[in-house]
C-alpha cells in the first residue's frame, strides 16, 4: 500500500547560472508530497490499526525536518557567494545553505535524503519512503524516487 501526505511552505531562492528570470532573487509557494509504502498495520485496539502510518505522524516528521526549516527561508547554494554575503549582512535572516543549486530537482533530492532515515518501520509493516514530489509551481514539479540515481 502507498500513502501520500502533502504540505506547503513559502521560500525564496535563485538559480545563479540560469539564462533567464530565475537567476534573480524570487520566491515560490512550494508544495511537498511525501509518499510512503508499507503493509497495512493489523493491530487491533491500536490507534494505527488499518493504516500504513498515521497521516498526522507523516506530517509531524516532514514539518520538523523540512517544512519548518525551509518555510520563509532563503534557500541558497553555498557557491553563490554574492547572495551568501548579502544574506550574511542581514542579522537574524532565515537562510538555509545548501551544497547544491536550489532547483526543484535538487530540493526534491535533498528532501528525500533528509527524510528517508526519519520514516522507519515501527510496526513491522516494512514502512519506507518511496517518493518526494516537490512542486515549485502548480504546474512544475520534480520527483525524487527510491531507486533513482543517488537515492
């Protein structure tokens, strides 16, 4: 069985080498979907009976490790020295420094890397993270899928 939970957050970024508008500082209303697989738990009398994982717990983990960290932050590539210096000059600015350019593809892969060890099998149902889908806009998204290169 597969289940998916969707959450949303706002963040700024720029793609420094982009040939068009995305090289400028800008922001998005991102959405992230976390897809997990596992057997349906059969545990009579337990709150998780009949579930792969409680959707509330899926949300709690994603919020703690991605959404609350990235929400209303500027996601900046460590190698983007001009923007790094600019952001450093603003005391208390919420900045997330990444080792990759913050494209939808890289952010989806990074979210998968961060979340994968957080979703673990607690009920013997072989729970595992299968996919992180990151929407940069309602019409544009990237999927990081277990088994893809590097995942």
